[in-house]
C-alpha cells in the first residue's frame, strides 16, 4: 500500500507540477538549553498571544488588531504586524518586539521571561485581563445563519487555496455573522461545541464556543491538523481514499491540544500535520515526548509554512530570494 506521504506527492504531481498550552510546548523545546533573547524575539507574536488566550478582533493584510492585553478597552487598538513580528498599543503609545511585550504583560524581568520560555520558571498571567479579552470577543461575533457556499468572493478564495468547492461543501458552510453592528460573511467550519472557525479573504476569526473539530470513523489512525484549510487540503489530496480510512482532529488552535488528547490517544497511531512555525513545531515536539504513538509528518512540507501552502505551491519554483530583490 502506498504510504501517506507518497500519495500526497503522487496526487500533486498528477495535477502538474492537520488544550496544548503554549508554555508547555515551549518547555519541551527548550528544556535543555536556555532560550536566548534573539530566539525569544523570533517567536510568532500571534501564536504567543493565542497561547495567552487572546485572538485578533480583526485582520487587515499583515496587521492583526486585538483588544489590548495590557489594559481594558472596548475598541481594539493593539496591533501586531505579523510580517515584522512587532506590536504597538495605540492606547499606551508603546510597542516593540515579543520580549518587550512579555515583560510588560507578566511584570517580570528579561531573565525571568527567558527562564519561563525555557521551562525553568513559572509566571502568573493576569487572569482578569484574559477574561475581559475573551468576553469581549464572545460579545462581538453573532452568528446570524449558515448556508450552502455560494458567494463568488469565497469561491474565489477557495480556488486560490486550491480547494475544490465540492470538498469544501462537504465540511463547511457559508456563515453570515454580525460584528460591531455590521453583517459579514465567511467560510464557516463548525467545531464540536457548535462554534465556527470563520475565514474570508480579509478576516480570520472564531465564534463562541471555541473548541476542536473531530471526525470519528472508528479508525486505528488519527490525523491531526492545526487549521481547517490544512484538513481540507488533505482531503483534496486523498479524494480517492475511503472517507473512513482515518479519524481526524482539527485543533483550531494549538491551545486546544490538551483538550484533544483523550480523543487522539485512544488511537494506535497519531500523525501530526501541524504548522512549520515555532509554535507548531514546539507543540509537535511536546507531543512526541508524551508517547511513541505521535508521529510528526511535517517534514513533508518542511520548506513551507503548512500543508496547504505546500499543496498550493507544489511544483512551483521557489522565488523567495528573487522577490526580495525586487522590493
């Protein structure tokens, strides 16, 4: 029988050309060697904030806008530029890198922060601020209804991600939702608790309640993804496989890894297709330390950020350096 990785490549060639608390993930990666300041600065701010319980209220290109984790506010004015991996709090008039933010958030020294990220120290998080941020987001998005995918903008978005409509239709809905008094629409992927992960070309969000999405086919093997576009991409590649060949878990955030463990660990084999960024790889290493059931499959797309990015760019020449020179 053809192995999974081989079938991925065979399929794409024929076209021409998947609650882990953030701190626990980092502990497993850096327990032997203390993290340096420069390495800490490279940790993705968006994933770091997600690990603290904060999700963006809106996304505009590279700018992720949050209700400030550093103070109470009703209008999001805390911005993270993901390309630069820098933040700025317009209400405070302060900004900087991840280390600058973390020492303000935790009220600690740089040395204590590095010990925390290396797993040798524990920092208390301001619970009241986290609760406020979560409550505000829950109030913001109100689901008005879900329908069959039909918006031309959403269908084009799926096409750009190389996900056929018939595959997306099987797992997703077109969601109409209200945010700050205005009505929007997006691709909705329902979780086990009834909430939605929502995507459109300009916005990435979640409606409450938040949680994992699982598919139980009574299989011996479970495939695990971080986001639903990677899951859909896997289904595209494996369209010819019986639908019940695998069980699946979409974490919808690595912060739900621990929540997913009971379902994942009832299987004989757990294959991880998490993102290739720092948070995803740390979470994979943490999982591998738990039991030999876990297998990290992300080497398949080692030169790409995630499974979907690999699928979209399969067979294309890598032109990163050329693009940089043209800027």
